[in-house]
C-alpha cells in the first residue's frame, strides 16, 4: 500500500478545519493531497462515505510497560501508591522481558484506540523502542534518570552516561526518538537535573519531567530547597522550549506565567490526577497565559487505560464542572490539545492533515450507533466517541490497524504471554 486513499464523509484536517466527502491520498509516508475525486490508479481505499477521518492522537505522557501493573494498587494517594506498591513491584518484576511485553501491550492498546504517537519514560527503554517499531507506532522515549538505583541501572552514578548511550542508539531512527527523562525534582537532586538538561540541549531533544504533580511534592521541595518545583527548575535553567512538564497540577499564577515565558509545554493527565486525587491542573489558566498544553494518559497503573478519545471527553467535562462554566475547553480546543499541541510539544510535524504532512491518520466508524447522526464531527470525537470506534489506523503511511484488527501484533500470543506475567504478580 505505497499509494492508497482514505475516504471520509467528514475529514477533520484540524479541530477548526473540517471538510466533507473527500479522499486523502497517501504516498509513501506523507499525505500527497486531499481531493474530491478518487484518482483512477488507486485501488486500495480505507474508510468510507459515512466515516470520520482525523489526525492520529498524540499521548504526551505515559509509562507504557506499566500496562502489566494495571489494577494492582488502586484507590491510593500518589506517594503511598509509589512508595508502598509501585516501587517495590518494579524492583521485583521489571526486567527487559517485562518491559518489552508491557510495551507491546500498550502499543497494541494505543493503536487500536486511535493513538499514533506517544511520549514515554521508564526503564529498559530500548525494549519500549523495540516494541514500538514492531507495532509501527511513533514513540518519544526517555530512559529514567534517578538519584538511586533503578531496575535498569544498579549504579546511579552512571545514570547520565546510561541515558546518553540510550540516546545515541536511537538518534537516527525514523519512528522512535530519544528524550531525556529525569523523573522529578523529588527523585533527582539539582545537580543531576542540571546534567540531564544539559544532555537534552547537547542533543537538541525533548527534556521531559514530572512537575508539581501534588501538593505534597511541592511542600517537600519547598522544605528541601525553600523553593517550589517550578522555582527550582527555573533557578537552574531547566525550563525551556524543549521542556515537557507532566501534570503541573499545583501552580501559582506567577508560575504559570514563568512556564509561558520560558516556552514550556505541559502534558495534562486528567484521569490519572483524578484517580490519585492529585488535584485539577489549571489548564484554562495555562492556555489563557499562552502555555502549550497537550494531553497524556499517564501509565496504566494510575489511569487505568490508554484510550486518548476517552481522555478527551474527561478533560473537557472536568474543567467545565471545575469552573462551573460550560464554555471552558470547548470541543475544538480540547481536540487541539491531543493533536496540534501534542505535536508542538514533541517538535513533530504531525497533528493535522494536509498535503506534505506525515500520514498519521485514524478512521472512526460512522456506522456505530453512538456516532449517528453527525451534526458536528469534532463534537462527536470529544463527547460521543470512544477508542472502540476506531476501525483503521495509518502511521507513517503504513496501515497498522484495518477493520478493527491489528496488522502488526499477534494478538492471541501477546495475551497469553501477558497472562503468564499476571500470574507471577498475583502471587505476591
């Protein structure tokens, strides 16, 4: 399928640019044109005259291998969840095979529900890259940088060197891009954070970090350094246009202004923050101040799914009720967070559909009962659809999901292997 077409009754080129009854022509890895008439030489056509066709969704914060921890420690506050359950479970179970299988499962789940690119941070990230390439999903990956031993690195004094080697292995890859990922200000001291940021600058890549996720985190950093996490990172020069800060729940207005001034992007993780009772990030205030806000699901141990279409609906409704204003985060703004804003956060040319853009495209089945009738296709995506409505997925010009079935994953075999790991974890 080097040259093929995707037909849509509604083609969402971007959230505020929708056309009807068109064909998207894909050549190689790019969109060549959007046209009214199907070229005579094209035989292969995805989609149909009733379908909604749109850019693939971009998940800017997750921990893919944690799909295998889905549901093991629910209904807990963040620090209890991390220190008493997740960190011990990771120490006991996380190895290369665990990461590879968990990442395959995550990539399968993401592609099946309409995500075509994700930004990830964890351990043994080479295995995440291997899984992403096999499934055919774009990935921005960061090997976890910590000031204490991790499952993939016993000697924390080598953590920068370890990350540098990971980056070098993936710099030239077309589908997988390396990032620098110091976990947070409470797991990395200022010197380590500075070294990590310098590493990102040397390679010209994304610097991703958890930032101001909870009030307890802010209080802890204030007690240690007499500064908030935002103030600390700003004081050592770690806030810049290549910084992607996850969560940003606990922010003062002046800190929002600093993030905007420094050009920082923020990955908003509404469902995870709700489930852990971390709070509600001030997204409307950030957007009003000019911060580039994108969306993430976080890992499956704290969400517990990777359905970005479901995340869209949650985000839009959460901020309406939080502000008691139904006009806050309208459908176009919300969809933009998961498409164009996500692309900007990752310095990626995708996020919209037009000639010359990467062919990362998803098709929602217009015959599904929850998508009938269509008065406003963007509203449908945000408020009516779910990831289960995605029937076809194209990434980098390649069809990875067709007719609801993955073309790149041995689904039955993967399920069997994941259930073996489930049995091991269940024995603790």
